[in-house]
C-alpha cells in the first residue's frame, strides 16, 4: 500500500515538472511581431518589432556572417544592437540588411535571471532585387515621368 | 355746402380707419412673427425674410455656405504602399484641402451607387488597405450618412445601405479591383467597396499624388511614419495607426491660452456686464438682462434662454422655454441646429472645429466638437484636448471644447469653452517615437499595468488642464487613447 502511494506521488511529481517546464519554455520574454516568419523584402532597411512580456528584458539583434558562419551583432540604424524593454512596451528598430539574398537574423532575449539561458528566434530575411511587380505608386511615378508603356510605344 | 364737407370728412375718416386696420393687421403679424422666432431660439427679425421667397435667412444662408467647414477629417494620409512611406498631411494645409476636395468628389459619386462588395470589418483587412492604398481619410467619429449627404448635396436616395462613414480609403486604378477607381468606406461593422467610374476632373490623380508626395519628401517637418500593421501585427494597437517608429523630430510652438475677458473681478459692475454682454451677444446685447448667480457667475437672461459665464471661461446656454410636443429627434435636423448655433455665436474664436462624437439621447442628440489651432500652413493644426475641466461648483466634467445638445427643433443646452489662443512665434523641436512615449505613459499611469491595454489612437495635443483666470502657456503633450479614456504625458523639448 505504502509503495503504491509512493509510486503515485512520484508519477504526479514527474508529470507536474514536465508540464511546468513546457509552460516556462513556451512563455516568451518578448512577443516578436515582425518578422512573423521568414520573409522576402525589397529594401535594405528592415524593421524589427516586438512587445515586452516581462520587465527588464534585454533584446539583442545579430546576423550570421557568411564568411565565418558565426553570429555577429547587428546594429540598428541608430548604431546599437542591445536594447531594454519592459512588460507591455512596444519596441522596434530599423536594421540594415547585410547581404543581397538570404540574411540569417537572430533575435535574442533574456531577463536578468535567465541571462545564461536566453531565448533565440532565428529568421531568414531574403533581400530580393527590385523586380517585384509594379504597384500603384510605381505606375504613378512612371506616369508622371512619361515613362509608361504607352509612351514608350 | 356743409353737407358736401361733412361727406368729405366722413370719406377721409373711413379711409383713415381702413389704413389703421391694415396697419394693425401688419403689426399683429409682426408680433406673431417675433414670438414665433423667439420660441425657436433664432433672431427675432429672421422671420421677415420668409415673406421674400427669393431670399434666405442669414442663418440658412450661412449654414448652406459653410456646412462643409464642420465636416473635416481629422487625419489625412498618403502612402506609397505596404512597407513603403506613409505621410500624414498637415490639417488645413493646401495639400489637405486638395485631397479632401478630391475625396468629396469620390464620395459624392460613389454614394450614388450601391457598394460592389461588403465585407465584415477586421483590423487586419482595414489596416492592410490603409497601408497599401495611396489615400486615406479618417473622421474622429462615425458620421451619420444623412449628415454626409446633406454636406455633399446628395439625393435622399443616395447612400443606400450605409448608416455612417468613419474612415475612407481611395485608390485610383486599384489593381485589387480590376484597375477601377475604387473607394473603400469603413463604419463600425463593415468595409464597403465602391467602383467610381469616370471621376470628374483631376481629383486624386497620379500627378496630384506625385506632386504632394514630392513636397512631403522634401519637407524637413514631414511626418513619415510606419503603419502599425507593418510592425506590430496582431498586437493591442489599432492596426491602421500611423506611428513614428524611429526617432521623429517635429517642431511645435507653445501657445498662450487667453481667458474670456473681464472675468478677473470679484463683483461685476454695470460696465463689466455691458462689456461681457458685448463679447457674448454683440449688437443684441440689449436683449438680455444681466444678473449674477450664487457662485458669482455672470448670468444673462432672455424670455426663453439663459446664458451663464463661469469664471473658467465656460459659457453655458440653456433653453428655458416650452419645448412643445416631444418627438423622436432627427440627427440631421439636430446637427443643423447645432452648427447654426455655433455660427450665430459671437464668442467663437477663429479656430478650426472638428466633430468629435455624437451621442443619441431620448429626445435629443449631443454633438461634441473639439478645437484645433493653426500653426501655419506647413505645420498644420494641433488639436486641443480638455482634461479635468469642469463646471465650477459642480461635478460636471467638460471634455469637449463645444458640447451642444439639440433636438430637431432647437438647441436645448450648450457648454462652450470660450477661450482664445495665441501661437508663439518660435518653434521648439521635439524628438520622439511612439514606443518611447507609450512606455512613459505606462510608467506614469501605474494603474494601466493591471488593465488589458489597447492603443485605440494617439497623437500630439495641447492639453488644457487647470482652468486659470490669467493668460497661461501650454506646451505639447503626447496623448494615448484607450477604450477606457485618455492618458497624457508632456513632451520634452530638445532645448528645454
């Protein structure tokens, strides 16, 4: 009877720890709102946005150097790569993409107590050539400059 | 001989009696007219013009002439596309007027047809439209379709199926709508898509866009913002908000707030009353009997109305006459009465007035308007927001510059902040981002940490707080609007 009770308690304890670990792992220090996933963009300046879910969270941007294969700090257009955000705060910075084609970007976040176990989110942002199909504004510019297809004919 | 003479006298006497009778009948009509006019709260002589079908009364003429001055979008923006450049066009600038006039043409033509498509409103769908399409226009509140139709001189049958207009997006040659000129309207529930074929003139054409876009690009004070949906997707923020994502340097003047003249005395003398009445009623000042109430406020009474001027420059009007039969009010008729009242008022300052909200009561509508002060054509206008402004010796908060309660027949009540403003000559620079100011608001208002905070809107405002009798200077503040209210933080100038 005693051994059965011990076995039951052990099972419950193991289950509980499994659940709490997964819950902890799923709670993000920041909610990254942009990028939503891997993206194809056409401008070298790219905006990263997020909202803090814990107070005093540090956010760092880095990119994978194509030569060394290692991650290096990615500076914002204001010249910084490390930032602090509190719970409920909107946060966003513009960065300059390093390469044409694929850029491997990492957003690292941690709190004071989890500095040694930071959360990392990796994205591939592809900087494509400006060959996207024309939009309303491009047409407007062409029209204004007299460069529309009709004019060329 | 004598007989002929008495006959002549009798003849003239009869003639005199007939003339007197006609005169008395006319006088009677005048009296009835005066009573009629004073009952409806308008000027006593206005009824006379009804005898001349070709003419309009001063009020009617002015309302017809100026009705579009009171239907202004509080935000107009242009966009080069999703992830592109988005510029907020300064209110009251030449570009603003050009774009709004073009939008009115689009609206007029579109409302003559039925919407091509109606879809349920969603933050994402609307945010994407505003980001992608070149022109967007936004009112402070849902404008009932009857008011829109009246201002745009449309037919009664126009705008079928539409109850109000809140926000508008326009895209000439819209690639998402078969390259038709397209207008999108948003109310609180739906997004309506209208085809607008054969738009008149050059309205909102590509060269007009290019011209305004180029001007904004080269303007050091231009507000080139990001759209919330581009950065903060699925976040607690209205997805169509334009925000300074990276540091934006903007220049604003301080303003001096000047109270209603003659309030800085303990007791009013006859000449004080006369001066105040002159400010309030102009040439009609003799129609009102001055008095003072128990709280020291100047009171001016007429047969069926009372004006009260509080020490913090609030003018209150109350209709005290008989309201007659009470019937369900019509929003357009009540609105006409409200703006007619504003136009007739002597104490209105030379400020732009934006309709902020409309509330429906049991037998009336309450129209709330806010002031905006011009900082010069290139710098546009800055709105004025009231905070903790209240009627003295009461708990009544006044949260709009002008609040008018009107039925279909007349204005019943009005509270009007009768201040005037002087714009400072020098401009101060302010560096700010939305994220920084939002964080400061969260820090300053600790109670917000407990709430689920949704940023409905935000902006830079002149916030009018503690009512003062002397002139005082107001600097710009950042104001965040949530579902629960507004939260403001003074901006810190770069040289302060």
